[in-house]
């Protein structure tokens, strides 16, 4: 069983997120990181919910059984001058499906899970807070950002899926699809 504790801190690659939320609130929160086999065990034996924060299309292709989908980012929806400029900037780099923060993320989670729910947040890659030579703050991911947003908004049992759903699929753990 591989687990580690992540202390939520400011700075580094999360500076953009931290500037939007109150950085002092992060100082005393812990998020436990679990590997995919531990996550499956927790889901099956301890009523943990897997919160898949990937886009809906990816979720429909395949996800852990019983997972709930609330995307933390969504495709750019509006057509204001600013949004058109952002689309052009994404396209310049060959990205034709630009994304933005999902403003309904917390409201959608709150409609599905109460603040004491046992939640394992998952995305494709998982990210990590383990420092490396090239990434002293760890590797950012959608699931880590979502986990931070949840604890900042009063969720008390937030876990993070280390290795993400890529690792879940690679280890041939149970999946279901909606296509």
C-alpha cells in the first residue's frame, strides 16, 4: 500500500490558483494521496466516492464504477472578444479545444456530495506533490487543483488519486463506460 500526505502550501506551480483563493486557508489542510489499488479498496470497503474531474466526454469513454463526474475545467463557452482572443491563442499553439475554469464546479459537487463525504479526486494524470529535480513543487494536475478547491470550501475527507486514471486503466482495474 503506497500512501503519502500532501501539505497544501503556497507558491510554485499553484501560484495562479492560490492567488484566486485565500492562501492562508491552505496552510493547515492535509490531503492524503492514495495509489489506485488503495483507492479501489477504499471505494469498495469504506464507501469512498471517486470524483472524476475530467471532461464529460473522457468520463463517458471509461471511468471507475460508481464514479461521479464534475469537470473542473470546461471548454470555452462564451463568444466575447476576450474569449475569441483566448481561442485564437490556443489555436496558435495547435490546441483547438481551449478550456477555462468551470464556474459551476463547486456548486455541482455540493449538489452531489456533502462536505463530510469521503472523496477520492481523480483526473487523467493524477499529478503529484512529490518534488523532483525539475519540479520542486511536484506536478500540477486537475485533480490536485480540484482537491484544493474542495478543502478550501469545507470538505473534510478529500483524497487524491496518485497516478490518475491512466494508472487505473494501466493496472486493468474495473471500469465502466457510457458509450
